[in-house]
C-alpha cells in the first residue's frame, strides 16, 4: 500500500471513530441537511456566522465512514474561516475527489485535503465524501432545500 493510501485509511478511520465537531449548535444562524440515498448517509450542518466568518460549526447525523470522516475534517477546516475562504477550500476539495487518478496533486499545498485523493480510487464514494461539503455550501447560502446526492 502506498503512503497516500495508508494515510487515507488512517485519517478516515480516525475521524470516523472520533469525529470532531459532532453535534448540533442550538441556536444557530445557518442550517442545512443533506442525504445520500444510495449509501443511506444523512447529515445536518449547523453554523454560527458572525458577519462573514464561521465562528462555530457542527455536524450531526449518520453515514458511512467516508461521509462521517469527511464531515469531521470539513468542520475542522471551516471553523474560523470566512465564507470566501470556505468556498475556496471546497473548490480544492472538489478538484481532489473528482480528478482522474493519474492527475498529479501537490499534496503539500493541499494539506489535510490530500487524504481525499484516496477517494479517487473509489469513484462510487465521491458522493459520500462530497455530501457534507455540498451541505455546508447550501447552509452558507441559506438555501431551504435539502441537499441530495442523487
């Protein structure tokens, strides 16, 4: 197993077993729900925004290890960031998980997002990894509709 695959497995397992920022903020300024019917993932993202910055963020729900770990990592990266910074991080995340396996990635520049390069090996899992991120964007845009991966 190469180094990136091993890192992917270790980080996913750690964040799945010990999710960061798990729970619900009440009250919260922004909220969104997301579902992945294929996998059965269901997440709720709650945020406290002050002006343009995420002061606090939590996720709740259930799902597969990749979905839960992705939500956990996402919350650690989004906390204390501006909406524009979060959208920029989302763009990098989306590129990592949807790029072809042979596309070389600058792992150092990606930082914690580098672990998601492992998702490229399992295209069916891209929706699992993306659910929390798409739900976060929906919450930031204050959309009322539920995010669905199908």
